[in-house]
C-alpha cells in the first residue's frame, strides 16, 4: 500500500492517511492496531487519555514491521501541562508504547482557563530536542493560541489536529496554518455519525459518480484538501474500505460542493469547543 506522505516543517514525512484509536477500548486496541497494520496502515494516532497505548505498543511489537516504517503519534493530556510534567508524561507514554521515541507528540487541548498550554509547548520543544519526539505539534488550538505559543517560543507547530469535517471546516485555523507552514490533521473526519453527512447530496452524488461509499468520498475530500486524516473503526472490513481511497479522484466541482456543506456559523461542530474545554 503506497500511502502519500506530507512533509512537515520539521523535515519529516507523515503518511497522509492513518489509523486513529480514539475510543477504542484498551482490551481491543492490540487487535485493532494489528489488523490495521496487516491491511497496510503505517500511521497510528493514539493519546495518553485514550488509555490504550499499551495495546498499540503490543501490536507494534508483534507486527515485526521495522520501526522506521511506522509513524506513531501520541498526545500530552491536559492535566500534565504544567511545570516539568510533560517530561514525565512522554516517558510514561514511551514506556507503554515500548518505543524509544514517537514520530509526533502533541499537546491535546489548550485549556485556556488553566493557562498552561504555552508552558506545555515550551516543554515539547525540549522533548523534541532530547530526541524523544521527531516532530511536535498541537491539537484543538485556535489562532489566538497558536499566535501566543509562537510568540513565546519562536517555534511553529508541525501540525494542528482539529475537529474537521464537511460541516465544520474551521477556515480561520486553516488560513493560519497555510500562512505559517503548519499542516492540518482532521479528527472526527466523518462527523462522528452525529449528523446525516452521507445523505447530503454533495456527498451522495460524488460517491455515486465514482462507485464508492459516501465515507470513501469524504475521506478522499480530506486528502485532496491536503489534510492528514485518520478515520477510526474497529471493524476490519471498514478499516480496509477507509484505506481504499486512492483509485479515484474527486473533480474540482465535487470538492467545491462538499466545501459548501459548511454553514460557516460554527453550528456544525460536534465536539467540545477549545475555549470552553478546561
């Protein structure tokens, strides 16, 4: 499986399509990741708060795949952002994963009321410089948060992983990322099933035109927009379907119609708001 790669501002390449383990129970994570690796996924996205890093690590160890062929992401949880805690947190994550380093380490939320996200970013820079993470980035950061951490440290995140799907495209964050060389990762890329995305005519008609499922059409939209995307499923047939998106290409008109699903007033959000999640 030849999955396209995106080059980050760190100089490292990241597979544009990966496998996410958000809400995968710890007991199921090893099997799910093992099946994903068997199917051809090489980019796995986990987090400390998912509590399944051990399962991810066990699957990696059993796979026999050379470490350099894998791209592993984990994340710093919100209650470990102050003081020197990020250093302890990355060591714990690496131990659970059975790895010497991760390819990408992210802060998880800015939690503005705690006001620890700038400190966390400074510590991630130290973690990167110590060789424990090849690249570093953030999740759920809005332009105001991004502006502050760059002003405080001079270091621009390699990625910002944000809620992004056709009904909620966060164009202000996309514009900041485009101007500053940060790549966008989409979480909840299919809207988490919380609205009838697949019934939208723009999606349904694009899928029918190419003989693919609506989910495949939306994943393809993410890829063609340049986003890094990792849909989540624990069903092997769905995991395979999500990976089978490189044999067709949406037309410019189809992409534009899916772009037009976003009501632009913020009402399409299905997850927590970064200004309110503390």
